[in-house]
C-alpha cells in the first residue's frame, strides 16, 4: 500500500507540474530598428518616381522624332550606360554619364542647363530582353536588362529628381543593324 500511495502521489505531482515540453515558447523580440539615414529617402524616391512616370508618358518619342530632335541646336543626347558599353557602341553625338556617376556635381558639370533638351536611350531600345542577345558588337554593347530594370526608367527618374524636366526618351525597340540612328564606336575601342 505504501508503494501505491507513493505512485499516486508522484502521478498527481506530475499532472500538476508544467513539464519543459509544455512550457510556452519564448516570445521573440523584434529586432532593433536600424538607424535612420537622412541621406536616403525611400518615400521621397517613390513619390518622385510616380511624378516622373506621369511626366515620362508624354515625353517618349519615335525613332524619327529622336533623330530630328537630336539635330536641333542645344539638344543633348545622353547615354547613361557604363563607359565600357558606351565605347563599344553608342548613338553618334551622345555624351556619356554612367548612371552610377549621376550626382549633384557630375550633373552641374555635364548638364549645367536644367532647361536644355535631353534625349535618352538605353540597352532595351536596341535589345529585346526576351530573346537571346546573339553575337557581335551590338549584342555586347546593348545587353538586355529586365524590362522593369530598364536603364531608361532609372535615368529618367534620376534626372527628373534633380530638376531636369525637358527629358525625352527613345520609345521603340529598334534593331541595331537596321536602325536609322547612327551607331558608332569610340575610336580605339576593340
């Protein structure tokens, strides 16, 4: 009987005890908020991107209009691809300001007149990103980007953000071998 009483006592104790497996898991603590950075403004970027998108809708031009406008006095054709890709092949007369180098000082130096007409183009004007790039200098110079990552979009938003509102974008996808645009390499580029 003594052993039965002891077994009952242990069983009752076990029923009321909170075994480790039944304890509530610890509540995870939220990570500490990263420090604020006043030099980065995501909300401001998204706001200006929406504004730029509306503006851009009325500033996209045909190949013929791009050529005509590029010949008018005071018009600047801007290529924001890397210097290496620009040197391989670019629209004749275009100046190069690589997108990562677009900042307050480079714009003051390269595009001092915010009212000047600026024409832009990018890889995705000369390459269909849904098809293989093929071979040759044009395939190298105009490697396709995902449509939502098109350099035209980034360049347009960036220029708009810095106050350049007289920006026009080459709209169509053109075949580099058949385009009416004059494409040239920088002398000495292999």
